[in-house]
C-alpha cells in the first residue's frame, strides 16, 4: 500500500538521518493522554532479512522507546536494597515501568533497611557504615549520601523491607526473598532466631505474599547451617555466590545438600567477580597471584578447545542439576544478548575431564552433581 503524503517525507528524512534504506512498514498509535503505551510484543517480518532498522518517532510529547530481547532463558531479575542503597531497585523499577513489565519476576533481599542518615546516631553499631558513600569500602559510587543501611535481620524487618522494595520496584513482581549476607556470627544467629528474618519469610510465604524464600550467601558453610537450622517452610531456594565457579568449588557440599532436600539453587558470581571476564578483582578485592594463575590456566584450556572462556564459565555454573538459575551482572542490552549467546556454545564433555586431569577441578566434583539420583545414592 502506498505511503500517504504526510508520511512519505518523514520516511525519507528518517532514511537520511539513519543512513539506511527507506523504511518498508509503519505502525501508527494515537495516544490521547501521556499514560498510554503499546504493550511489549514481537514482530516477525522475515521477508526483509535478519537485520532490520526500527525507528520510533513521537509527534507531540516526548516518549521513551525500548526494544527488548524476548529470547528464552531469562528467568527474571535479582536485586537487593543493599545494591546502591535502593538505587538498583529504583532503576529496575523505572525500567520495568517504561517497558510495561508488570509481569516481571523479581527476587530481592532482606536484612538491610535503607533509611535516611539523619534518622540514625553517628557511629551507631546497627548501621553498616562501610557501605555508605565516602567510606573506602563502599563499592557503589552512585549511592545517595543521605542514605545508610540499617541492619535488621528480624521478621518485622523482613516484612518492612519487602514493602519498601515493592515501593521502589513499582510493577516488578517480587516472587522471592533472600536473607542477605547472613554468613556467620550475629547476623546468622539473628536470622535463625525465633522472630528472625527466616521465620518472617516462612510467614510471608504462608500468607501468599511471596512464592519463595531462602538466603543469599557467599559461602557454602553458611548455606549448610541454614539448611540444618532454618524454621520449617522458610527455605526452598538458596543463592550461592562465588562458591561454584571455575575458580572456586567450595560450595560443592552445599549443592549436594540442597539436591538431597529438594532446595533449588540460584548460582551467582560465576565469572569470579569479574576476573574471568578480563577484570582484575576476585571477591571484591584485587585477585591474589594464585587465583590469577588459575584463571589463566582456564583461559588456556578454553583456547585449546576453541570455545570462549565465558561460555565455559557459564556452562559450568549450570552443570549441577540442582541449579535452577544463574545470575549474571549486565549493564547493557548487548551484554544480555551476549550472555544468552554463550549458552548456545557447545562445550565438549572432554573439556571437563581435561580440567580434572590438570587439577583445575576436584575429582568427581562435577559427576556427583549431574543427576539428583546420584546424590541420593551417596547420601
């Protein structure tokens, strides 16, 4: 159908501005108010080849336009009040609102409340001062200087944290909660105590406020203790961070325990804190020489098998049958696509056997986790 006289000049101007052939199709939407939008959808126009140019033009008020990959494999979003003291949740909420992501599945965390600095006493032991802007240990440079993290591992704190996270996330649907960084000491004991955060998660699940509950920890030993001591109904999913990847398999026992108990695992920190992706850090600090050497050994093995190192890392993260999801940090649409592309790389089985032979993986560490029934037999 011919383009009408009003659209044809616009079509030519867009082609000139974009440096592309003239556009071949047009979708017009008339919004009477600024709140209207077209819901996320997909278009299949195969006749014009795999590489297409899509342009969005607003005649009137300015509007944001997002193109989103709907490729299979993205299960949801993991965030926490701790990340930027609310900034991560706020940005995720903004993105979800702009993209019409009311049905998005979000996992967030409890254990820290984000409160105004003016509401706490200077030097209060209940505040995690090392994660406030201005402290050398703060790893979130864009944190609001007027906010501080107030430690609260109580059931009431978990309930309040969920309400505040939902306010920041907007349409993001919080389906799961994790008690954050309760590895040992007073935090772990507070979370496990009567009236603690884990008891609070069990109550929220029973009420239908969330579907899933558990912990997000950086060591397998903490996960094992939680599995042994948590209140009934509190834990159905655990996030293990940094302890099942190419550089660290210390979460092996925790993975086996989760497998035996039917507790799902979300694996995080699978690129070694960035070291495997070309960075210099490991576990939030400069990587020690022996870890750097181990990373270089993996890099050499991947080159020998002609596969990307990051694909090896991501596939290894998914090897245990109990791992339901892997959390990867991304900061652009291109990185999302790149992570999904890594999943399509074929990793030869011989690579894992060679890694064991070279001492990069413990003997039987992978085989014992491939099938749930094998773990049961070991029990």
